[in-house]
């Protein structure tokens, strides 16, 4: 198996920017975080 490494910073930022539900964070996968965020950010 080939060695794998972390994605380049630009790739990570692009994905978080496109798919993160709030503030570039994947809170949609964490109900506790989703419920705790302010109503204006939903």
C-alpha cells in the first residue's frame, strides 16, 4: 500500500468552505454542536 499523507491546506479549506454547515465546520454531523449554535447561524 502506498503511503498517504494529509490533504494540502487548500483542498481542506475548499471542502470545509463548500460543505461545512456553519462557520466552515461540519456541525451537521454532531447533534450536540448543531443544537448549541446560535439560531442566526442555522
